[in-house]
């Protein structure tokens, strides 16, 4: 079944942002963000240098009602104007996920609306569609604080993983190295600001996974090397140059691995339009965008990145992921569980759980 216009309330509470948004998607796929409210908890977590799950869950409980109502108000709509509710159901910090999902279920039950339990990664995957006309299929580089993977996205919910990090996610690498440089949380934007005007050649850093034939990533060697250099630094100039070197090294690895994936993807999609999309918090980084734009151009791929506000966690992307599913007649029961671990490509993740393989299986 394909249906008419969807007007969806999206809810996002999987990490340290409490977010709600209203997105309208017409039957022809045209997308309009009617509102997008993001309540950041950065100030609450900053003293600890990272996200504290208990603090995050409490903060979500305290603000979700007001933020959801604000999103409806900004859109000029009431609950009665909605055609569905979409809430992140994982992967993420389970205490937070439960808050948004429970809120979404309550709205769905009270208003007799369909619920979509959205995979947060599927939200990032569609985030570039919030501001650009972007049809399926496309090659996606998903780079955030918790994830670093290359995916062939062939349609709604149809993702195949081409590569993934074998240790840290790219955003995690930015955050950890920023910490060793004495920068505040979240480290990515702070490191980008410090790197401005720096000499990226001053400190040589290791190039990870050079020559490896797959599309996997690794940042732990870079992290160790940067930490060792950071210990001996005394001047602001030196710290700036190390930040520039780190940023360049991460951007280069993302581009090199994407280049490999593009080569394979182009063979599989011969004769079709080739599209490359980068999404997730690290897609906000200008050096990363510049490197990926060059790589896309060289490989004959179009390049799309979401506007900065939709790179980091937001609920508009969750609402759109929900709207795309509702348009196909897909929804979830009201007992849909919160899933702290929920790989987009379950088959690939279980066969090769490269990122943080826990006792309970692949995280993402
Ligand atoms: O997508 P996101 O908001 O949350 C997750 O789902 O993980 O991504 C947050 C990550 C953090 O690691 C943050 O440091 C990084 O994205 N980030 C950046 C920049 N802005 C955010 N990394 C590098 N440069 C930036 N400008
Ligand atoms: Zn995210």
C-alpha cells in the first residue's frame, strides 16, 4: 500500500539530545520540515567529559513533554492533525530510548495513531532527504559519535553494510583526542575550531589500514599516537597544528575507505545514477565534507550532506524515517521494545560484529 500525505511527530531521545519535530511528506516524496526542536543536554554532561546515561534519562523525562508540545506549536498544528508518531526505539542508551518510545506510544494510543519504532541509524540515513531531493539507492557514509559505517541503501529499511569500524567510531575518535588536547565535550566541534589555520603537516600521524582491501575503519592507532604527541606540547600553536593533523588524518581515512566502497558500489550499480551521502554528527566537519566532495567528484558520484542542523541528532530525521514507512503501510505494535543494540544490517553485523561486540551481539 502506498498512501497519501503523512504528517508525523518524530521523537528522539537515544543519547543526549531531547528532540521532537513535525515533518510532512507528500505522496510524491516531497518533504517539508514543519518544526524541529532540539533540547541539548550538553551543559548537564560537560562536567563529566562525556554522556552520563542516568543523567541523560532523567533529563529526557523532564523535558520531553514540553519539547513535543513546542514542536507542535512551532508547526502550527495539534495532535489531531497528525497521521502518525515515530519514536527512536534504538540503538542507544536504553534509559533514554525508553522515554521517547513510551511518550510516542502514549500519543499513539490516546490519539489512535499508527506508531513507528524507528532505528536511529535509519533516521541518519534519511537525514539528507530533509533538505534535498534524494531518491534511493545511494551509498551512505554514516559517521557519528557511536557509529562509523558504509552502507548501500537501496530503499526503505533495505541497507547492506559494506564496511564498519573495527574499534572507535569517527566521532568517538574526535571526542577522545579532543579530550587529550584539553578541549571540552563534545570534542568534535571544539577540535575543528582549534584546528582552524593550523599546519596539518607538522606532526606526522599513522595512516591506518593502508592497503587493506575491505572498507573497514580503525582509529585507535591514531588516538594513541595523538595522545603521545599531545603530552609533550606546550604552546597553543603546537596544539592547533596537532588538531589540524588529527582532523586531516580522520578526513583522509574516511575518504580513502569511501573511495574503496564507491568503486565496489559503482560496479554493482552500473548504468544507474551514482549518489554518495554522508550523515551523522561528523558530517558537520568542513574538512571531512571537503575531502568527501573531492572523492565523490573523482568517482563520478553526486555528493549530498544534510544541513548542519540535521547532521547531529534531531527528530526531523526520525519523523521522516517514520513517514517513509507509514507511506508503505508499515507500522509497529504498541509493545515494540526499546532496543539498545539494533544493527541496520543485522545479517552483516552478526556475521562480522566489528564495532563493540558485546555479549549480547552486535551493537550496530
Ligand atoms: O550524530 P550525533 O549527534 O550523535 C550520535 O548519534 O552519535 O554525533 C555526535 C558526534 C560527536 O562525536 C561529535 O564530536 C561529532 O559528532 N561532531 C563533530 C562535529 N560536530 C559534531 N566531529 C567533528 N567535527 C564537527 N564539526
Ligand atoms: Zn545519531
